[in-house]
């Protein structure tokens, strides 16, 4: 699946960088990890599937809130990110582990 979406996501990243709306040091693996993180949070605190109740203890829409906070952090800045992004192989290993 990663191989199928990589070209399209890389085009989006390149276009956003060219438009000046995305940090120059953001990579595909950064975006993939961000989306996985947001999905994980939403799975843990969002509405339960099927006939289960909505978990109101943690609140709903936390994934959406987190995504907005993360997008703000992706905006261009002169301050480089610490550390290197995951390699394609490292990202693949992480996706396989789920």
C-alpha cells in the first residue's frame, strides 16, 4: 500500500513546499507517522464501533484536535527539525508492526 500512495503524497508534499506552505524538511515518512499517530489517538478516544457507547471520559474528536496542532507545526520556519526522518525501510518496518 505504501508503494501505491507514495508518489501521490510526494507530489502533494512537493507542491506544498513550492507554494511555501510546508516546511522544507518534511518528508513522506513524517506525514505517514503523523497520520498513524492521529489515527491511533482517534481509535483510542473516539466513538466506539458498532453498538458500543461513545467514550466521553476522554472526549471526542481528539484526533481532529491533534491533527490541527500538527498541521500548525508543519508550517514553514527557519528552524530545522532535530534528527533525521525515518528511512523508507524503517517506515516499512513500523507499518508492518502496526
